[in-house]
C-alpha cells in the first residue's frame, strides 16, 4: 500500500514514474520533502523511508537511501530540512 502511494505522490509532485524500479535519489528527496511539508510526524516519515529502503534492497538498489545521520546530511545537502529523530 505504501509503495503504491509513493507512485501516486510522485505523480502529484510532477516527478511521475511508471514503476518503482525507476526510483532515483531525486525521487526519494521529493517524497521526503513532501512528507515534511504535509506535516507528517518524524515517526511516520521514518516508517515510510524504512519501507521504501527495504523494497529498494529487494530490487538491488540498496544504497539509494542513506541510513541514520547520513540520511540527515544527504537531505540537508539537497536543501531539505530533515525531520527530527524520534
């Protein structure tokens, strides 16, 4: 369900993809920025990021979304204020 919402949310962000194998770093950044803008809690964002990361491991893109402090640094470098940690 979360993965299908990802496709729909990317379409709403004008970054449409046809399937999840097309995901790139810029797509993940757009998603996280959208979730922050929508006021979702840091726990919800972390859960969604975790689901996305797990799926990406299955399709061989395990290094697409950094973990922990590296995720915060990655988002900050992209101009996105990272969500607070839980």
